[in-house]
C-alpha cells in the first residue's frame, strides 16, 4: 500500500520562504505525475504546480516566478520551494502523485503567510 507523507508547512511572514516535501512509501513500480495543490477556506482545491516524468513543469499563473517544483525519482519525492510568499498563498497544501496508474493524495500541510 502506498502512502504519501508531507512536511515543511508552517507560519511565515510575507516575503518569506518555505519548502514543502512529499515522500511516497510502499510498493512502487513507477511514478509519473507529481504535483502540489492547495485549498483555502471556502474555495475549491486548485493546482499549484505539476511535474511529469520527463521533468516538464506547469505552474498556476499566481505562483509563476515564485514557486519551483522539483522531484527526486530515486527517492519518490516531490518538493515545492516557495519564495516571496504572500498572504494569499495561505492554504492547506496537498501533494498528489500518480503511482502505477493510481492517484494518491497526501494528508495536507498548512501554510500560513502572515505578519
């Protein structure tokens, strides 16, 4: 059984940085798509960034130039480096992976940007 474990959330001041990580464990043959989503109170979950097996990345317009997604295939991990954080980035961040054609979600980690 595959499980995803996220880490790295917390409280940061506007303009600050955080790095989120998500590691997959269990029986894994191949991992294709890895991504990060976020959900704020009263809003739908939205895509933040995604990276596929070939290293191609896509970002939400609101985070382009500030966030960077990366992956380590050997360790089955995906990370999200978040710089120049804004209050509107406050949300629960979830990692998502497509592993052996099944979709898995992490439990979520809170990111709060506030002075």
